[in-house]
C-alpha cells in the first residue's frame, strides 16, 4: 500500500505510526522524510523513517513487493496548512507506485479546541489511481472540515496511555512540545 497524504506539520510522520496501530493489521511501514530530519533525529530510522535522497523513492517500489508492507509519503514536500488549495502534490510518488501498489489517499487535519494539544483528524479514502490522489485528499479534507464541529474530541494524552508505540511517541513529543512552550 502507498499512503499519499497532505503534510500539515512536523508530527505527521509520527501520526502515521498511530494510524498503523489503529488499522490493527501487522504492517511494516516506511515513512519518507527529509534526510536532514533523520540525521538530526536518528531514532526515526529505527522507527521506519526513510531519508529522502536521490533514488530512495525507486528503492521503495521494491519494498512494496509483498503484502503487509506500506509506504507513507507526503508529496507536498513541505508543511502546508490543510485549507490551502491546490494542495501542490509533487509527482515523485509515481516512482513508488510503479510496481502496482494500491494507492490510498489520506487527509490529515489538526483541530485545536479547549486543549493545549491538537486532536488529529484522519480520513483514509478508497483506493485511487496515483494521479487522482491529490483530488481525493482534498475531498477528504473537505469531509473532515464538515464533520469537525460535531466531533467529540478526547485529548491526545488520554488516548496515548493505551495506544501502541506510535501513540506513545506522539504523546511523548506532545508533552515535550508543551513543556518547551511553557518555558517561554
């Protein structure tokens, strides 16, 4: 599976681990990220993050040669607010999908309400052709925006105590971020 998603913020990559846990299947995932990020935070490589270097996307096509494997890619290439259109997807993911991978559009939106941490809203669409993923992600974002006023949100920290490794990592990073902001 190839997950193509919009790229809202720095924690999107960690959120992929939470989504993998929530899907409940044993999935071996890779998350494409900037090479500088993996150099700065080397534990990300242990968590399945692949530094974006020349040829990396072609190599990931071979990774998807069997069931139970997934690649997450953020084809915008930079953080960008979810409401901006067009999303501006870059074509590099086509290299990963060459082997006939199933392409799933993933829409990510963060919602702040009365909590210091945002709630992550995720919409996973039906499989689409690679060239239809940007439109499908935009439609998923529209669905999330329409549903957001009616959602009952639970703070991230409360969910993370019972979650898998991704939820624990996201909770730890959120607490670290909140502590850093409190010091200012």
